[in-house]
C-alpha cells in the first residue's frame, strides 16, 4: 500500500502546492491501495457516533438519571442540560451538563476494564481520567463517569489537531505498560467488522474486501498473537478520540479506554495512514501527523526514512475494517455505497493483488 513521492520528502510526502494537493493525489499509482484517481478531499475530522436507538428505552432513562445524579454531586449549580451523545451496540454515551456517562460494551471484562481505567487515572496528561475508576453496574452494563471534554469540530477540518494527536500517541507509546494490562483490541475489532460483513448478506463489494482481508498476516486478523506486545497502545485512534479538557480550551487528551492495551504501536497510526494512502487525507495533513509523531520520539516507525514498511500491514487492516463496516451498513440500509465508501472498497480491490509487507513491525 506504500505511497511514493516524486522528489518529495524522505517520508514520501511533499508539503508544497497545497491547492493542487487538495485536488489530486500527487503520488504516482503504485501497487497496493493507493491510486491517484481519487481526489484528496479532506478526510472527516472525526467520527461522531449518532444515536441509532440501539439501547432499550428503560436503560437509556436509567443511564440519564444516574448521569444527572453524578452531575449534581459535582456541582450544586448544574444547568441541567442533557443529551445522548452516542447510542450504539458497543457503547452508549449520555451527557448531563459537565458530566458524561458511558455504558461500555455488554461483553466488557470487569477486570480488564478496571485495569484500563486505572491506567487512565495514572496518565492524566495523556488520557482523560475518569471521575471514578470503579465502574457502576447498571441494568447488566458497566458504566463509567467522565468530565465533559470539547471534541474536535467536524465542520472545521483545517483546524484538526493532527500534531496533538500524534504527540499524545508518541507519549502513550513511550510510557511503560503496567503489568497485567490486557492486549490492545484493534485486530479483534477489525475481525468483528469483517464477521459482520459476512453476516450482512450478499453484496458485490464484499468480495474485494474479503480478498484484501485474506492477504493479511494472521495476527492482523486476530487469528494469532501479535508480534510485539510490549508497547502501550490506544487501539482505536481517530480524531473523535480527542477532547479538550477542561472544556472548551484545555489541552487535548485521548479518550475511550475500551481498546487500550499492549500491542503493535503501528496500529494507532494506521487509520490516518490508510486515509492518506486511499487519497482521503491530504498529503500535507499526513505529513503534519507523521512529523509530529517522529518529533515526539514515537517508536512505531523509524525516526527517519520510509515509514511504510512499519505501517503497511496495519493500514491495510484498517482499510479492510473500514470497508467492511461501510458495506455492512449499506446492506442493512438497502442503499448504494457513497463515493468515499466506494473508494475504500476499490482500495481493497487493489490491495488484494499485492501481498502485504509482512516484515513490517518496528517498535523500539
């Protein structure tokens, strides 16, 4: 999937001619997932979950009521503004004033979640710490409470905090992992997305996605142990995982500990790498992100030279995961793929013709 530049920087990007880069990918087509035919439009700044009414109404009412209690315990002058921020099978998030409650996935392991919460409490300059590191059991779900943080503005992609995201990642990757922390769940989530695609029913786009998935090494498909498990990883990095806390102007912090653990740090760089290679993230934004990660001493890629041997497998896996989710949602909604979704599926079609760079792990 490796992109190449013509006379560009050592990392395969070129910061010049910003206007032209917004219109076309400047890199020539190469075997893998990159293709200059796709415009380099701005990738979405973050993925905001929209309510889809997946949680039962009694549970939502109970969660909202408990969040109100937690908010009032923090402040007697609560303005009592409330909203459901996300309602998905794998997580329900409710806000009341400056307090946020999250109901974690139904299959969350209590001991593993406790370890992740404890780590967030110990790293308040990297991860948003919970208000209480002990989850509450509510209607059979584990619920945690957090201070509200201001998210990335999805309507202002030019202000996306790529440097902040990369710096926080590098600091997280350089932090020694505590004993007993579970494995990072990125490959498991990718495998679940592909399983949902298989369950969704027939669709022409499923074939190239499954072919691309089959080219990945077993560890990236959650079918074998990861090759490196000593690095502390976020496991699901995208710009929707950053908030300013305290809102609205505090420092950027990482949120969402559900996939936090030890593993291959390249996975945390894989989503922006895949966006760039697919032509969905402008080269200048990718350059900002990669340069900031290297400047902060991030161990996932070498400090100089070509980063793609280290990123290739993980970026391919995230591309297949994204495409699998897109196709499964399109099947469920009975609609055609949109332009962005089709471009990711087309990337999978190209990926399937070229083996992944299997000797890609770089973590030092």
